[in-house]
C-alpha cells in the first residue's frame, strides 16, 4: 500500500502569509478537569505552527472544537482556559471571540497588533459546525485570506471548519503538526520494516474491530490485550468470568481469528491474567495460573507469562503500532502489563508509533514516551489514515497540479 501522504498538499511554508489574515484550525480539544487543563499535549503540539505564522507576519484567527457541547449554553466547553494557557505559552494576547458564527471578527482584525491573536470560541457551539455547513463556512471565508489546517485529530471529520471552509478557499494548506504526523505515519504505510506488529488493547472491541479488519493484510501479527482480548478468548471457548465481553461480537471475533490465521499471521492473546472481584477492588486481585477466569472475577490486566510472550515478539519487530492499553492502567495495581509493554516497545529497535488518547497517556505515565518514534495526537484520525481511508480534511486540501 502506498500512502497518499502530503501529495498535492501545500504546507504553511509554501504559503504566502505575510500581512494576510490566516484562519488556523487547530485541535485544542484538551481534557478538562473541573475547568483545569489536565493534559496540554494538544496545545503544545499546536505551538510550532502558531509561532511560524506569528514570525511571518500573519494576522491569526485560530479555531478549535472542545468536547461535545449540546448548545452554546454549555459553558463547561468554553475555550477560555485554553485561551489563557495559549497567552502564557506564546507570551502574547489571545483574544477569545465569543460568537464564531458572526463576522464581528472583522472589526477586531482592523486594529490587530503584532502581539495579538484571535481565538474563536468553541466552533461546536455553532450547530452548523458538525453539519459541515456552507453558510457557517462562508462567514469565515468572508474575512480570511488563507486557510491552514493543523487539527490532525479532527481531520477525519467532514465538519465546517475542516471541510466546508477549505472547499471555499483558494489559498490553503496544512500546518507543521499535520506535516509531521503524516511523515511519521507514512513509515507504517510505505514499505514498513518487517515484522510489523500491531499491539491492540483498550476497552471496546467494536471500536477496534474495523482496525483489525483493515490491518489484517498490512501487518505480520497482532498482540491483543486489554478488555478486547476477552471477547476473542470467549470466542475460543475460554471462561472469561465477569470480564468485559461484547456478547454480540463473540462470533464475529472468532471468525476473524480464523481469517487472520488463514493468512498465516500470528495472533497472540493473553495466556494468563491479573483478575479481581470488581474493577475498583485491588485487595482481591490475583494472577491466574492459566487462561481461564473464574465466574466471580474479571480480567483487568495481562498476566506475567503473557507479558514475557509479548516482550519476546516485540524484541524481533521491525515496525510496531500500538493502540490501546493492556489493562486498567489508571489503577497502579493494574498497570504492570501496560507499562511492561510500553517498556518493551520503547526498547525495541523498531519504528514504533503510538496512537490513541489513552495509549499516549499510558506511554507518558510509563516513563517511556521519549523513546517512541512518534506519539500521534490523533486517535481516530491516525487509525483511519493508517487503514488507508481518505480523511476529508486532507483530501479537500489536495491540489491537482503541482
Ligand atoms: P485509546 O484511547 O488509546 O484508543 P481506548 O480508549 O480504546 O484506548 O481504551 C482505553 C481504556 O481501556 C482505558 O481507560 C483502560 O482503563 C481501559 N481498559 C483496558 N483494559 C481493560 C480491562 N481489562 N477492563 C476494563 N477496561 C479496560
Ligand atoms: Mg480512549
């Protein structure tokens, strides 16, 4: 498979932005805990492009979504904490503009000083955003000269500021974050070093089933942990106790295992587990001697024998893609498998790429984030890109002749 990569897409470096009003779509969708930013990765990842535009004399109108507000009254989804943090990090004045659906920004732009930037309030406060509304896009297009998308984590969605707006704009391209994301992810698509292993875990099989389906022909093997492992184990007839199992996926998962094996690819599933009586109870935790789980217990992490198997496989890998923790790593007692896998990935000589919000958090918490080749800021977007899907937010930026 060949990636579409940046083919036909200009980057911010190719655009003339001096003195122009640049609309910069970012992914500033950070987790908020009681109004406080609990992880600012997405903000810091956005800084290079903002700084580039500032250094090159652009008038900058930034925009992002945050969470899933039902209406503009949902103030807990305000970008206000983000605006404050951006001001500090950029040492500049970030003016939060309350009504993204109006063209009132125009008057702000007139007197905009060098050290001032505009941030539109949460674009999802506007109903037209998720509807890919051309009307909403036209309002923004009426005051912008150049469109730049650096919201990798949102580029798989055909929303107004990702899709309808750049359709209307002539001068457009991607920012430095998307450029880096695509360059990194393309290492998994264009002749990946073999063996290529996908380490999958996390909470829901149904979320990831499409991933396995599409990755079946790309990778040489799967290492499966996390809650999704139990649905697969159940399909093989193993007792899984009270573990999270998606009953309506058991048959399908079983068929999928057969199809993977028919392709002569390996699938490693847990051979032992850390189990407990309830997900919040660390006192009753124990390690099972084998694959079976008792009726009154549930699996919360892969066991030590499984970890050894996974470590051995990872040591030989040429390319590793990791999405989904091996257990409930947020609870320290149940984090050993996830952190062990993080360490094994970090220490392998492979090209190693991590995707997914919780996986990125797990890599960070393990202390091994710095040894990864790349940690993607986009969960769903990176998965779709790696599967070979066309991302609406990127396709709309491709120019035919170049
Ligand atoms: P990502 O965000 O990296 O794509 P997911 O959202 O799919 O990952 O899954 C992460 C969540 O899965 C974590 O919050 C973790 O606690 C949970 N999880 C992992 N293993 C289990 C398990 N055995 N039982 C319940 N939840 C689990
Ligand atoms: Mg998640």
